C-alpha cells in the first residue's frame, strides 16, 4: 500500500529524461513512423490516428459524432450513419478501439470502436480510414465492455454496463434487483466484407458488465467479462456496489453458444435497432431497422456461462498472449488476481462450485487462481503484455505503470505516469503477438504538464520505451477528447492497403456526374438538384439561376480528380449544415434551403491548387413566386 502512496505523492513534473530520449522519438521530416496508434476520442465520439514514436496526429476519423470539418453526419450521404432507434444521434462516448485479428494477430483490415451512451459498435475500414458501418446494440444500456474481438474476428462483443429491463419497459427503479438484466451480445463479423450482424445475446443477471477480452490459443472459444455491482444496487453505487468482497469474471463459452443456437435452444424476442452501412461504390450510407434478436438463457443452457470470483469490482480483464492467464484488475483490491484457464477447465470438470447465482455456477476461487501479484500499486485498471513474458498494469490512484512477470507474479519495474493513468497500450498488446517495443499510457489528468488553457486541460498520452529492462519515458503528447483505450499496429500492415482515390468509373452514386459535359440543374417541383463537378480549378456550373426562396436545393458535387490527396471542398453562403469535403472520384451532397432572395457565392473550401481562390461561383435566388427559368453555365457555354 505504502509503495503505491509514495508514487502517488510524486508530483514533480521534471522527470529525469536521459539525453538521447529526443532521438528515440525523432522521426525526420519526410520519414514515416513505425506504428499507427488508434486512440479513442472518448467524449469526442471520434477516433484519432497518431504515428508512433513521434506522437504526430495523422487523422481524426469521425465515427459517432458529427464532424463539420469533414461534413460527416452533415452531408446527405453520411446522415444515415448516425441513425438509431432513437432517431438521428449526433454524439456518443467512444471508449475502446479494437483491431481485427487473424490467428490472434492484428491484421490491419478494420478497427472497431464502441459507442457507450447509445449502445453501438462501429467498424472503420483501414483502406480508407472511414467509418464503414455502425450497428446499434439492442436491449443494452451503456455499451462499455465492447467491442473486444475473438481470435479470428469471428465476433466482436458488446456487454451492457448498466443493467436495464429486458426487453425495455416502464417499471419501478426500486424493483431493479432480480428484474433488471444484463445482455452480453455477440456480433458476427462477416469474413470478407466485415459486415456485422447481431448473432445472439446471452441474458445475464442485472450486474454491471465493465470490460471484456476474448480467449486466445487454448482459451479460444471463450470470452471473459468483468462484473461489478453484483450487489445489484440501484442507487449510490459508490457505496452500494462496493459491498461484496468479490465480484465475478463471467466466462462465456461462445462455441457452446453456437451449439445451442444450432439446436434451436434460443428465444427470439422483439427488438428495435439500427444497422447502418456506408457503400463505397454508391458513396451513400443506408440505415435499416432490425426487429428481433436471438437470446440464450444461461439457466437453460448448461456449460454456457461460469462465474470466476475476483476481488473487488474488477475493471479490466486481460488475457495473456498464450491464452492461459486471465488477469482481473480489481479496482478496490490491494492485489492483482490472475486466473488460470487450465484450472478453470479442471474446476468445471470436477464441478468445484461455490454455489450459483441465478442458475450460473460459481467456480471455487482457490481452485482457479494461478497467482497473485501482491500489492503492486493502488487502483489497478488495465493490463497489457509485451510478448516476452511480462505484463504491464496501470494504477489510477498511484499514477504509475507497473511491470510484472507472468508466472512468477513478481513486480520487476515501475514508472510514474503524469497523471492518473487509465488504459495503456502496447501495439498488439492484447493479441497473441505483441510488438513489445513501446508502451503508451493514456492519462486523465495533465495539470502542470502543458501551458494552461483555462479550466479545461487536454488529456494525454505518454510514450515509454519498454525494449530494455527498465521502462523509460520518451514523450508526452496531448490527445483529442478522453483517450480511454488505444490500439497500435506496425505501419507496414496497414499502409500498403491504403486507398489513394476512388475510381470515377466505379462511382455508382445515384446523383454522380462523371464528366463535365453532364453537369445540369434539374427542378422537380420545389426540389432543385444541382449536378456539379469539381476539378482544378473550377466548379461546374459556376453560374446558377432559377432557384427560389423556399426551394429544397441539393448540391450533388462529384470530384473528378483521379489523383491522391486532391479533395475539393464546397460550401454556400448561409448553408445551415457544414462543408462538403469530397475525395477524388467521390460524390457528396450538401442540402441548402435558401431563405432570402439574393445572389450567393459558393466556393471550394480546400486549398487545392494555385488557382484555388478562383474556384468559386454564384447561385441566384429569386422570390418564391418569380418566373426566372432554371439556367446554368460555366465560362461562355
Ligand atoms: Cu478503463 Cu471506458 Cu476501458 Cu476509460 S475504461 S480508463
Ligand atoms: Cu478545389 Cu480549392
């Protein structure tokens, strides 16, 4: 305990850095970083992409929140991505990026991330670095233990943090205990396309399901979820959910679940959830509402779920690269408890149960524990692995990262973080093949680390070199939003697949204009569709007449460029949404309702060429009752 306190009282920000640290993070101008890091944006709802070791910000990918910079959630094509059973939702709280895996290794195809508030999972395509799909999770409240993948991305998972009535209904909150439920959802990921479908839900007791990780190697076929509030308290949880000595890690045998599903042992219950897909050919997202879900009841499905008693309100659950060790990071516990998967199987075999909860067998704790890391620090949250037999755990309260040996459970190194570290990330650190060169600590509090910026200070990431015996702090950089979790991957696994532009002849957008000779303005009642093209350095047409006050105007802009890194932007004066930022070969649509007569300029918003400033035009807006005919032109045509 005292070791931890000493660390926490360390408030100096002058950590001694060795003189060659700068060279370790210096990536010369024009050179590439060694790793991509995908860092959650937390309450920004987005995903940011950094290069490591430089800490350079490469891109912010809009996922769950509208993004005016890219027009995401504002242009007509991407608005359906943010559709849910509650209608259009322009924000969420994103926690855990998770890279797709093949054979337990990151494969660089997709990165998934959860939306916590309005339960959703998004899939980002790593050839385009765009959000390709979002699926809502039915009958859940707070999709936190998500979207941790299985070894071959058979599934990504979603566990409800908040128990809720299942299915949702009006009832007294005081009747929580025994009546609220926790759904653990397995989302099938189609092998080639990556398309997600809710495969089934496991209907669990009304605990809080905090985090998850799937088994690998010998534990492949299982997924582990931490629980807290096994007390089933519905008020003042800081007291009510901290009563029990132990909560559980719920071990779900999803291969068994597949058998039960195949045998028809599920119930189909009504649900209502959105499934949104962005089509790369049409450049348009569509949203479909799904109406039912298959559910398995553990009490009726022997062998599907076991509880592993784990002290005390465990937060992260992390599985080592071999799949043998399951680390429970008990937030309120003085020690770290590590379970053995082999012992778990033995205990199941021998029926070494310590009773049951809601029909789910509780394994005897002393029969499944592999080892205890004794008093490593205060407030353990998350653990990752370096692939060399070491584990690294973050301690929120004592603000440090502690390195310990898997198997002997001895602490071998510790280093402060500045301050209050949450997750940590080692590239591949939750896979079978960690690339254990760097570790990134994701910190909540940064006071005194950067120039003050008023009451709000950015969160931060800290980069450590873990290639030697001692961890070494290299770099400290601010992040966007709150970086809960992050994932990293060798640049080579991603960059070779990166798309440079969309082939224009494959553009199937219903309102695409594939050649300048096809530009036009079409009136359909009070709807006006402007089929416009952009190429350096003009928008075509650039003189438009015949639009009237009260019309519904759609600018369908196609970028005719067929070269890397030549987007064109577009906006029109008085537009109430955001710009378009159209990639080469893509079509995007800006909706505009002109409110007042006049002549309004529009222009390209992205400095695309020497004559970018000339990339402009006018649209004339006449009174609602005028008879100015629809006309369009560019140059003398
Ligand atoms: Cu620990 Cu949401 Cu994964 Cu934040 S969670 S730290
Ligand atoms: Cu196109 Cu600026």
